[in-house]
C-alpha cells in the first residue's frame, strides 16, 4: 500500500539556510512564561526547519547592559556583571535546557565578541554622518529602556497621582536631560514605508504591521543612541564619556552572533534573519529602528519580524511588575515538559493575545494528549503485541478506509508544513496533526480490530494485519510531525514502533517524507508503550 499522494505539495527546502532568532532577554530578573513562550516557539520553528533538511541557525541570549540592570544589581548589593552572571547561569540557561531548547548559540551582550563589533558598527555610522551630537529632554521609561513621546503616556492615579506613566509598565517615567548622540532615524521614514509596501509579509501579524505603518507615517524623531548618566554599557568609541543606548547594543546581537566584522564568509551565508520572533511590546525596535540601522550601514534587512501577543492571566499581561509572573517549572512539574511545549502553541494563536488557566491546560491535556494521542499509541502497540507477538505484520490489500487514511495523511503533512513552517500558525498546524490522530482513532473504532481478531479465518487474519499496520504507519508519521513540538514523547513513540533500526534517528526524518506511505517495514519489533501522558496529579 505505497502511496505518496500529496507529497509534491510539501515544500522541498532541503539545503536552504534558515536563520531564526528570539529576542535577547533582559536579565533584571528570572524568566517567566512570557519569555518561555517565545523561546519555545523559536525552538519548534527551528526544529521544524531542521526536519525539512535545512541548514538552521537558531539564536537566543541575554541583554545585559543598561540602567535597569545597573539599578537592580545595586539593589542586590552586587556588581552588574556578577548579577548578570548569576541570573544567566542559575536561571536562564538552566530553564532553556529544561525546556529542551536546542539553540545553536546563546549570546550575551557582555561578551567581547559582541562588544567589539557593536563599537565597530556604531563607529561606521558615525563616520558616515548618520550620528550627530545633540541634546535630549523628555520622558524615559527605565523598565522599557525606551524614550517615550508625551502623547503615549498615561495619567497616574492613586500612589502615582500627578505623574505620567509608561503605558506598558504602568510606572512613572523619568524626565531625562542629557547631551547625547543621535541617529538620523527621521531620514528613513520614507524608505521604511516603501519597504513595508513592497514586502507586506515583513511584519506579521497584519495588526502589528498596521500599527508600525501608522507609527512611521506619523513621523519619526531622531533616536538618541547614547547615554551619559551612567557607565554600565558599551563605551561610545569616539567619546568614552557616553555608553551606547542599550537597544542599539541589543539589536546588533543578530549580526554579531553570526560573524559581523569577524567572519565575513559566515556572515554572508547566514545574515540576515529569516524570522525575528519578538513580543509585541518590542515590535517598534525590531520593525523600525533595526531596519533603519541596517539601511544606514548598507546591510540587508530581515525577511520577517513576527510579533507574538501577550500571555494573560485574569486579563492581565504576564510580568513580574503586576504579580502575574508564573515560573514555567511550576507547570512542567505538574504537566511535564512536552505537554508544556505543546499547550501554549496549541491553545494560543501565535500573534494574538491569549489567556492561560490551569483549568484549560488540564482539560486539553486530558482530552487531546491523554485520551486521544496517548490512548491511540497505547492501544495500537498493545494490540500488535497481543495479536502478532510484537512484530509488525505486513498489510494486505487496502480498502476504502485505508485509502482515506493515506489521503488524509498527505493532506495533513502539507497543511502542517504550510502552517508551521511558513505561516507560523503553530496552533493551526498542531490542530491539523491532532485532526489526523482523531481520524485514526475513528478508523480503529469503526473497523474494530479486537472483533476481527476473534475470527480465525485467513481472510480475517489478513484484515487484522492491515488494520494494525495502517495504525502503526500512521503513528510513524505522527511522531515525525510532532517531534519539533514534543521531542521526548515523539522519541518514545519512535522507540516503541522500533522505527530507528529501519529508518534511522527520529530527528533525521524529513517532514517532506512523512506522508510517504509504507516506510515502516513489516517485521519491525513493536513494544507496548507506557502511558505517554499519564493521569495528572491533583493541581497544586
């Protein structure tokens, strides 16, 4: 029953370079669910493209300069470098390892490989006349490390009555009066708008694109690219009394991490990024300031800036400042790492705000992971063990029911690849795979192999072999498709199916080949699976 129907519709991108980044996170505190959400999305996307056979570069890291870091470190009685080292080594990197984040590089902005190249980049802009000396007076949010326009500030109430607040952090802004250096950002408004027009997919989702276009059309002000009121930052090369504005420093990590100024061959091969994954609260930095900086230095622009929404708890954005920050490990201890990785991408449409609740997570875990997927794996492997002594039987002639499974698998692979690999529609792609899982469950329910097994005739035996081979082959494809999302449980399925000796490691399986029917050979030793997703303990 070999069939490759629909496989021609799956993208053939083998050998293509794919460069994806997360933001580099500000290490003034420990990571919360919001940080993990974007990072898991980057990991799933990078794993997906690896399984397309592409040359993937996945970058994450930490942003360690700026006034907020300095003040936080001082409040803890530590130097800013020691504070950053402590958080990176004890919180950020261990959490990414715990969540299975397979980044190719973890860059820190205090590393010399970054510091040296940032100074060179800024010096080039200065030498080209793109940076000039001026003065700044206006509101600044230390928590955002961002200059604010008066029109976007909120009026404070209660303890903040009479003060102006940052619209994101709801805390008072500070009024800065400094002699700084400025980047001629205003000169790039027309070029940016022309780029947005010529490349409608440059900013996604559409709501984010509309916001940025509207912002730029209202006019851009030149950007202060230095600070002189403190010294925790990268020195301005021509004026050591100033440090480079933390956001200019941070954005350049996407270039310094892949060889800017140090390895021309590597830089030309990898840069620019195919996708920058960012939170919507830092969208303007990535969709306005970053491309303008690249234009000014004659460098190519990223293909896409994709903004995810906010994670909400009780209608409030998840952050430490409003006390809705939740440690990811609190959830992984209860649900498991694979379920954690799956839930947020399955339950929340990427690019939109989404609410989290224990109740919703529990309900989805039970219905989709345990009852649908886990139960399917358990009963298929158990029946092969019971009826064929754990050896995968050869399929006989396919009937209409099997042809439907084959057809739906091809459609599922094409849809999942398009949604996850191209559109970053993780929820839609995962839903497509679970729709196929539901189809296979329905196939077994309708065909009733446990009843067929009671008939000792050769015809019934052949039919039983076809049913179980069809179900096992379906699970082979599901393991490939879910591996980027849930690598541990997918590896468990791959092992139970005995697939590695015949087909090789799971991570080397191509998305493009997942719909090729009949890859799992008869005679494979199948072992009964322990519960993929065991019953949940009582909620804490």
